[in-house]
C-alpha cells in the first residue's frame, strides 16, 4: 500500500492526482531485459495499490548483467514505482538499504538487484496508455508519458497471511516478529527518513479530512470525522513522551510471509509460522506505538479467520507478542485504542477515495472496505472493556 507516501522534502500527495503507472506485460518484459539484462520466460501481475508489480521468472542460463552474480531460481518481483514517489529517488534508496540491512540480520525479505549499470533502481520514461491506440486516434499529438523508478527484487517463496487460517499463535507471532524488526531497525539510519512524510503514518491522520469526500456513505464520513477529532485531541500532545524509530509501516496480511511447519501430525490442519516480510514502500521514521496500532488493526481485520474469538481480542495476542520483546509505556498503552481507530480510518478512507476518484477498476483497493461495521463496533465499545480483555489475554502468556 503506497498511496501518498510523500517525499523527502516533506511534500505529501494532494487529492485528485493519478500516479499509478500504465505497464502492459509486454512493456514489463522489455524493462527486465533492457534494464536488468535478463530474459523473461514467465510473468504474472501482482496485486498492488498504486505501483505496478509483476512476478517474473527468467532464463537461468541467460545472464547479461555483469553485476548479477547468480540468477534467483525462485524468480523476481519487477516493481514499477508510482510517478509521485519516483520523483524522490533517495526515498527508494532508503527502502533498498533498509531491506539489505534486515536481510543481513537474518530477516527474510526481498532484496534489490543491480541494473546493468550497477544501480539499484533505474528511472524510465513510460507511456500513460497504449502507444499504438494513441497513434491511431491522436496522430498529430505526442503520447502522454511519465517517469517511473524501476527495481527488480528477489522473490521470496511462501504464502501470505491473508491466505491461511489465522490462529491466536499467529497473532502472537505477528506481535513478536514486528517487535524484533523494530529492535533490529534501531541500528538503521538513512537521511531520507529524517524528513520523509507519508499519509500512511498515523501522524497524518488529521489529513484524512481532505479525502473523506471519497467515502460513499455519509454515516461513515461522520464516523471518520469524529475519530480524527478525538485523535487530534489525545495523541499529538503526547509525542514528546513517545519513543520513535524506523518503522516498516505496513505490517498487514498481504505483506506477512508465512510457511507451514513441518512437524504437524498426519491428517491435522497445517500450522504456520511467520517467515518473512514483504513491501517496504511505506517505511518511515515515527513512533513505535503506531507500528503496534497498525499491526493490531490488520490482525483484527483478519479476525473472521480466527475461531471463537471476538475481533478486538486479537489485539491482546498481538500485544503479548510485542511486549515479550519491546513493551510500550503506560502512556502509549492508554492512547493505543484511538491510534488503532485512526489506522482503520486511514485504510478505509484512502481505499474508498482511491477507488471512487482515481482507479475504479482496481478492486484490490476495496480489500478492507467490509470493515466499516467492525470499526464502528470497536469505536463504540468502552475503553475499559477492550483494555480489560487485552490485559487478561496478555496475562495468560505470562
């Protein structure tokens, strides 16, 4: 999820701007061959928010890239970045360096590959629509185009959490895994993240008011406005007392890699463990509380796949895992609920806005749109009830 991630100068994308690249499979194959010196034998477009991503496999004995020591037999992900973020190459370099940093510390994640020029990304001029169709209908005009940064990342095999039956053990693992990542990223610094602003940081929750017109339901619009108001009243005043660090920024069911355990009994349903992390497009430097809040948000959205558990109880298992590595302060814990609600609002508002205003054919944008009733129930449930259940669940792990 990468809409409106902003730039290293602090600018954040404004409403009404279309930034997603137009990349047919033929063009994607040409990019892999021309920019990375590899010949595509298989290609499949992957779901994405406002970038274009393709899974590709290449000829294993046809390497025309002097900077590529060996071909990844599992394949690659060709990532064509949206035009907004492509204007800030330093941001993508920061993401690349973060992936390399985590990979060196034992975390399973995609790793950027060098171009035939020895770089980790290449800026490419791409047409905004089919060039042949354009020539037929606009002979005297030049086809509109834009510039997009292109990267090739190693493909990491496995499944994603969205495709499995979620257990309370997976929820605990999710909290523990993202806490371990937060600790590992304490040693990481890239200057681009010192100033990088993103609408997907919870610091940008107040900016949602600029996008609520894209929400189709008047009732849901009012709910977002109410939550934003409470967020503004309760959260920013506590920033001086909150701990900051490098965040992944999008630890959701689509980005969490899982693999089946090998020791499950015959005939038993498979058990899974969290094996890696995908997509660093929303990485930024902000408050650790926000990483916890967004993780809980997405795990609660997955609660339909968890047996015999109220959706907000998922937060207790995630917190137990996170606290086993990196506890929050009492102050941070007390404002966690409104931060979670803020993340719900970001996910639901930006999904509907982008779908209704910019990309009505992209059903992936509506992945979370069924969760409006869940947000309303969570918001209307008394603070004391939710926190009591969370604490009871956390105590079970102790």
